C-alpha cells in the first residue's frame, strides 16, 4: 500500500493504542509482519510542553520503521507545530486522531468529538498538511452518534485538505466499544474518496481481514485488540491473503515465552522496572492465555516486581513446559526464526 510518498511493505497496520503500543509492542508487530506501526495517541498540548511522560511514549528506534505518530487536539496552529516537530524527529507518518471516544479527550472538543465540528476539523487538518512534507493521515469513527454519521463528509474534507489516507473504525463515538464495527460504512467511505482507506475494528482472525478487504474494497487493515499477545496474526493474515490459508503454525508455549521475555527486556529500554513489571503482567496473560496449563503461571507473573523475579518465574515456567513438551532442537528453532524473519 502506498500512502502519499511512502511505500509500505504491505497493507497491514498496527493500530495506535493508548497504554499499549509502546516500542516493545511495535517492534514485535513489525517483526511478525505489520507494514506500519503507530505510537499511541498524544495530546498536542503535552507534546508541545515536552511533558516527560509524553517524551517516553514518543521514543522510537530505526528498527520500527515505518513508524507513525498520532496527535489529538483542536487547535490548528498547535497541531501544525507538533507536526513540524514530528517531521524533524524523523517519523514517517503523522496521523490526526478523530476517533478517540474517551470523555477526557471529548470534553476538550478533540478526538471523535471533533467530528461534530467539521469546519473546525477542516482547519486543523489543513494546518497539519500545510506544515509538513511527510504524509498526514486521519483516523476517525463513523460519527458522533446515530444521528450524526458524517464519516463521508469528514473523509472528503480530509481528502480535499491533502490527507493521503483515512482509517475508519466504523463505530460511533456514542457506541464506544459496544456492538460491532459496521464495515458496510468502510465500503461507503471507500466509494466516497479517492485516497486509500484503512479498515479498523473487530479483526480477530485472518478470515475477518480477507472478508473486510473483499466486501469493502478498502486498501488496508488496521489491527488492534486482535494482536494483543498474538503479534503473529499479521503473518497469519499475510499468508491467508497470499495462499488462502495460514501456512506457519502458531508459536507453541516455548516460543511464546521467549517472545514474552524479549518483550519485557524491550520495555526496560524506556520504562523503569516497576512500570515495566506492571505493563508486562498484562501482556503475559495475553501471550499464554490459550496455552493449556498456563493459568497457574499467569497468576505468578502478575506478582513479579523486579527484573530478576520476572526471569526466575519465566525460567520456571519454561522448564515446566520443556518437561511437558520436550526441548526443541536447533533445527526446529532455526526453521522458525527463518519463517518469522
Ligand atoms: C486500549 C485501547 C487504546 C486505544 N488507543 C487508541 C489510540 O491511542 N489512538 C487511536 O486512534 N485509537 C485507539 N484505539 C482504537 C484502536 O486503534 C482501534 O481503532 C479499535 O480498537 C478497533 O480496532 P480493534 O477491534 O482491532 O481493536 C484504542 C483502543 C483500545 C481498546
């Protein structure tokens, strides 16, 4: 998929996810086949004030490319300034968030609340596009509520302003995360604009991605909750699109534990150990949630408080699974690494 002057390796995008899409998450998404990854949504005010937490969240490295950043706000000149900063910092894409339904953001007239003010939205988007040469994209919802379903209007405004791709999560702001993502709306948006449209929402299995691409004619798929603890869903979707089915079997418990260990070590690159332990607890349960006999270990991982404790618990869990399954031989391991690479 091509967005503006940026050619992506494929049409699968890792969603910006507040509290989730940190560097470790993004590296694993890229490794398993995401064609573009995003830093979580940042409030434009926090970016311009160099807020400390925001600086940590913004941290990325070359191995993540192509990598995008996402801003929310409703002040055109602040947004333009933040875009210039993002360009100078080397991000490949800047996305404007018009999808966040959280009241804290909505009460400032930003995120999906801004969809109720198309003229204001147009000013923000125009300012962002004019400020930089890197591609500017917009991510939105279907509308504010069932009586304000204005995604095609916002899509056209964005296209006219020079935005190079749109992502739609086709639920309304009022819906939050209830009900289901109505991808008939994704198809409507695709028919209304000429720029690439990316579908976000409820892609949990490769078949979901294939169906949405076929039924809507959209250009790309963005994955959010479906890849939590399952970054290989990107690979599974790619294989299904290419070969009609998943070729590489999902990683077994030992590989998952190795990925979890690596995930934790990467978290330590930009979080202190207490925060890294808090974050990894959540990931840990996701990685092994469907592994038989993992319930007892999940409870133990949720109690780790230091790096040593984390590795001790993981060593123990790994030994238990090795006893159960046998240690994989080198040939098996290198075959897997080759496939994942
Ligand atoms: C915990 C959480 C955090 C999210 N954070 C963001 C965000 O920072 N920016 C954004 O555009 N969307 C955010 N979203 C929305 C997702 O990017 C995505 O559009 C939505 O979850 C639907 O896709 P899914 O069903 O694949 O998860 C968030 C969703 C969740 C559940």
